[in-house]
C-alpha cells in the first residue's frame, strides 16, 4: 500500500445516453438473480463475469453498452487512477477482471471486506486486485448508503453514491456498503470491476470468458436465444 492514492471519484463518468443504455441493459437482464457471492454479499442480487483480455470482445458482444465504458477503466486507466499524483506511471497493468452487477435493497448492507474474488479460480491465495472500479447505475433518493473505505483500521474515505458516478479505489482497501433507508422497495445498483494482475502461469488458470448467474432457467433461455440458430434437417 506504499505510494498509492487510496481512491478517486469521478462524477458524470459517461455521456448520458451511454450511461442510460448501460444501466438499462444490465438491470433488465434476465441474468440478474441471487448473488453468486457469499459472506458479506448474502443480502444482494446480481450476476458476474470473469474474463481475461482475450474475452473482452465476448463481454461487449454479450452486453453491447459496455463497449462505451470498459476502455475507460480496464487495465492502465484503472491502475493509473489509484497511482499518486507524483507518480503518473503504474507498476502492473491489470490483465484479469471480475465484473459484478450488484443490487442491494433498502436495509441491505455489504459487510466490511477486501475484494479477492479471483483468488480461488486463479489458485492464488494471496491475490488482491490492483484496483477496484465501481460505477453507480441506480441510486435511490434515501438516507445512508455510503461506501466506506479503510486502510487497515484507519478510515480513509466515505463516498455517497450518485447515478453515473465512478469510484476507483486501491484493491488493498477494506470497504463496506452501509444500508440506506427512506425509499421502500427501492434498489441501489452498481457495476463493480475487480482488476487483477497475474503472472502468465497464473493467468492461464482463468477462463477467457465465464458468465456466472443464479437466475435460473430464464437466463439459460436468454443465453441460448442469442446464439446463432442451428439448422436441422428432418428425416422422412
């Protein structure tokens, strides 16, 4: 954690038309279901994608509006965002990603944790992201809901979410999402991208593209509907 800038916030991260298209595509997806994550995420919903550089084209093919967003954050842009202003270069460019659409209802929280989702599939027990990038897709008008960031036990930031707001923070920071209230039935939605750098032999253990959803049969039908139709010949 030496010589890093803990976090940066950018408002109006995307042009409005691009943001609206991205929000609508992700939040209306039939892939949204019970969270694929455990522990502090038990009260959340969403879906996730694991991918390497070779899989970026598949990600944008599956979710076309991401093509306007991912180039602005993946790899060097994300790493530079958490580099201090006196050091404009970065040490390691991310080359593997965990993308998670995260929905939390009123009263729901995400407990304090450090992101390390790719540790198990990469078989890298000490891995943490170089950085984490969070784009807020839908934020209800409510009380609370802050993203709180910590360096060890030391609080280093508190971010109040807003629609189309982008937050980059260093992957070594622990963080929590506070509950919001005063908006019955509302959901706070965000797009979280954990950005990792792995050595080639570790990177090879990860899939180029893997979709992870617990939405059930509706998601299965949607995935198959998007495939090129197969021609069948009928036997007489």
